[in-house]
């Protein structure tokens, strides 16, 4: 997919389209969905950060021995969610690549969808820095915290 001109109205439908067109086929097999896409401040503007909320539906195919969702699936989910959050921050598509990702697993999740609340903390000309909180959809409790850096290509 080529870089598109930044549109003032880039929104959730565009983010969903990019999710379906840009990522590797195995990422598409995760069946991720974009639930919310935040491009404009709401509430306390000083605390607001652009971002997105995505959902990873539970599947036994994602589970390791013992029935918990594997860390590899959660890390791929967080990385993908951060790309979508970057789209919100730049209000359009731009090629990017992960430079660094650090994941802190807090507790196991099983038999539940997982939500990713991905936020861009700082967007520069060539780099983006963000955080993702992964939450169990069953009880809305944190599963993992992820920090990442992306190079804008």
C-alpha cells in the first residue's frame, strides 16, 4: 500500500481498511478488529493522547499448553495496535517499522477476548513512541503493559 495524502477525515473506517490491506496474512489470521479510533481530543485535552482500541478474539489456536493466550500472540497484537494508533496520530497512512518493543506480562488470560488500548505518547518527524495496555475483556483487568518505538519511513 502506498502512502496516501493525509486526510482531515481519516477515521475508523480507514483504519479498518488499512488493517485489512497492509499486514501480513498471519496477522490477519488473528481476526483483529478496530473498536475505537481516537483522532481528536475528548474530555481532558491535557491528558488526551491519540490512539485506538483493538480487540483480539479468543481462540484456542492462540493458546499455549495450559489454555492461556500465548505471549507471542499478545506481543503481535500490541505491535499491530500501535501501528493503528500511529495512524490516528498522523491522521493517515504512513509506512513505519518497529524499532523496539518491551512487554511486561502481568497475568495470564484464558477463555477471554483481549483488548488493546494503544496510545501515541510522542510523535516526531521520524520516530513515534507509544504504550499499549492489554486488558482481559472478561473483567477489564490488565494483562500486559507494552512500550514501543517506531521509525517512520
